C-alpha cells in the first residue's frame, strides 16, 4: 500500500491527487465489502541464530505471534499463469524439456516420479496476464507506453495489448524474445 504525507499530498495538483485517490486501498469500505472475514492460523514463528554449525541450537533471536484476522482484502491474491495463458500463441513451437519447479509438475513414468517436464513456454516465472493487466492499469496513464526492461516471455506485453497501451519490451535471451513476440501477436487485433 502506498502512503504519502498529508502535507505533500495537499501540495499536489488536483489531477495527481485524483490518481492517488483511484489507487486500490484495502481499507476502503467498497473493497473490504467484497471479501469475507478470514483468520490466519495460530502459532509462533521462532528463529534461532546459527551456533556450532547447526541451525536451531543457538540463542533465540525472534519470536513473533501470528494469527491475525480481518477482511481478506488485506491480501492480494492471483493464481499462477494457467497452461492456456502461458502457451497462447505458441502453437507449433517446439516443446523444451525443463526442470520441474514444483511437485504438481512432476510426472509418473513407469511407476516412478520423473523430475522433468516439457513446455512450449519454458520461462521459469511466467506472470498471469490478468495480474499484469491490473498492474499496467494501475501505473499507466491513458494512451501511455509501458517499458518492460526484463520482458521474459511477454506477459506484460500481452496485458498492454489487451488494455490498449503501447509497449516496449527488452529481453536479453533470444529464445524468450521469440516466445514473447508470439504471445503478444496472438493478442493483437
């Protein structure tokens, strides 16, 4: 959440104040009303300093309670990119063998777990297009241009096409550039 000093806020031109007033605010009644009350688990988080080469054997340095409650609006949640979202526009691209990034991607082969997966979009951190749409709307003025200096597989570019923003993407890896180009073109009218 962005906080700004009242003195500075009052010095801002009205059009800039309006931008700040439109930012999502988890404490606004209209936002809180969209989410149910929720409670996190109970417990303590305890951390110990390292002593004699073993963790947990030294002096306790942190003991924090958790178990707060309130509207779920205090969290921003977005599921990871779906397979469909991740691979849109990549029909005909060769699948590449990648290392598994989580247990759900592990495959069974002849009764044993296999730690390799094949993917058309093999970028390790593909962002959901819906998340990137939200973020570009949040920070880009109407008719604006978004610069993504670390484009990866182009999720921000897809979001910009869908939201009507111009987009400039920079990516070092030529394979990711090809993936990004195909994913962005897929969303262009």
